[in-house]
C-alpha cells in the first residue's frame, strides 16, 4: 500500500507494530510532495507546509528542510516546478534551512540517481526547454540583461582582475586574484603566445585577458564584445595601463570578426553562441587564423547534451547553452580544425565560485546601496550556490580545447610547454 494514498500507514513487522503507528500525509499538497520525493529516489529532504505545519519526508533522517511559506507557493510549484522553485526562493516564499550549497548538491545527486526520469528530476532539473535564439539582435539583448547590471556590482565580488570565468588554482590555498592570473597564464602558455603575435579575442569581458596578453607576453590584441559596460571599462583600464597601442577593444559581435591572426582565443563566450551557430563560428575562426594559427576555446560544458536549467536560462543567463564535447566538435570538424588538447577544469570552477559567493555575501550591504533589492540578492545567492553544487557533483564541466588548422606541423611534441 502506498502511504501517499492512505490515511494511515501501519508498520507491517511485529516489532514495528509494537512500537509505533506512522501517520501518512493527509493534505493533497503533502501527498503530492511525497510523490515528488519518492520519484527522486527519496533524497534526504523534508518539506514543511508553513500554513499547516505538516511535514513531509520520504525515508530516513532529512538533511535539509524546505519550508513553503504559503499555499500559493505549492500551486506555483505544481504548475512549473523548475522555474517557480527558484522564483519562490528569490521572493522569500521558500526558506531552505542549513547549507544552501549542500541542499543543491543533494538535488543534483538525486537527479543523476534517477537518470532524469523521475518527477523531481523532470520538473526540478527542467532541461527540456529550448534556450532563446542567439541572433545578432537577440544576442545583444541577452548579454545586456546579464553583463550590463553595472560594473560597480561586479567589482564588489569578482576581485581585482574582474575576470568572470573559471580561475585556475595552482594550489587550493591560492587567492582568487592569484588563481585568475594563473588561468590567464595557462591560456597564454597553451597558445604559445609571444611578442609579435596578433591575437583576436571573441568575448573579452572586462578586458583582463587582453591586458595580460599585451602587457606580459607582448602581443597585439583585438577584442570583440557586445556589452557596452564591459567595453567602456576595458578601454578605460587599457588607457590607465598605457596599452592603447597594443589593444583594440571593438564593440561588435564575434560574427563580424575580420582580418587574419596568429591566435584566436575565447574564454567564457561559447556559452552565449547557441548550438545553431557553432558551424558559423567554426568558419569565422578558420577564416581568421593563418596557416600556423593556434586557437583556444574555454567554456562551461556538459558530459551529455542537455539545455541549461530553465530558471538559470530565464532569470540569469538568457540564451545560454553549455555544450558537450561532442557538440563542440561541430565547430572544428566542418572546417578541418585539429583538436590538440582538451582539459577539464571542473573543480577549479567550484573553487572559483566558492570565493565569488563568499565575496558576494560579504558585500550584501554595498549591493543594496546600489539599489538592488532583497529578491535580487536571494536570486544571485541561489545562482552562485547552485553553480558550486553543479560543478562539485559533475552536473557541469569546464572545458579548455586547443586547436589548429590541420596542416600546421609547428606544434609541440609534448605538454611540457603548457605546464
């Protein structure tokens, strides 16, 4: 007998009958939540209904408690679990006791355990929706919604480098800024950048990598970006550092890259390209690289093709998609680009995000002073905590792929030059 369908569940063994009588959930809301937990493989999560005090857990001792403040929250979850859960948390209509990262890790492990077939996985992971397209017009709008929140906001928690991509930790004790600089050096070493090289960068963020390439390695850089806020910041910093003759920051889409270069680099931009544009990106890269050119793409990825969680895609990163390695090959194969090296920095991104979240939490008062409300703070807390959990549990990956035209024989015989 299913306890979710009965008024009382009576323990069947003699010992159980002698010790207790277990009451099953009574309300329709509690019975539905129990089904959600069972479909997810009985994770150690307890739901508490704030309007009645009723508690729902599947088996064992729960490690996390999710409190639904009012009945309207449950109705929203019933209609659209994967998006409305994040919205309700952001609005303060859901409280999660204890460690938020630990809770999100439990959710990701539950999803992986049932293989995406259970009710919680199907609704909470919510990967069946398609991301917004990334046309020339929509890409600019998608980028504006995330990256143009204000340089003052990002400066509070990204650190001195203003790098908003996975860092590289030579040791777990490295500071965020040390790890970001180490990531830039790793990229430059993989690409064997030297003085006299010409570099084209697709998606330059706040310009940290371009400035590092120009100042430390002596190359000339042409960087493309469609975020007005980021481009203004990057140009200002280049002037401060006396690098105007070494770097050109172009406020334009990667699809308008022209000219020929020794190096193509893209760190944290592929996620915003869209699968439908991968072959076009490959043609742009191949057209930009000379016969002995080298390229590197650094991107969040997946072990298998899956759209981004719909709450993240809708509220945080519109139009975003994290590809599998197989999908990334659609960039290289049609234009005969040879992949030379692939590295997965997944755990480095978890460490990066932990430092971002700690800095974000320490900056809450300053964030409020920038006119961001409590809903915004809770939304970004959930996004950062969930991202840590995704990389720690293997739900998300971070790929660096190095490539070159197929006919280029001037390539290293070993990896010693990269490390």
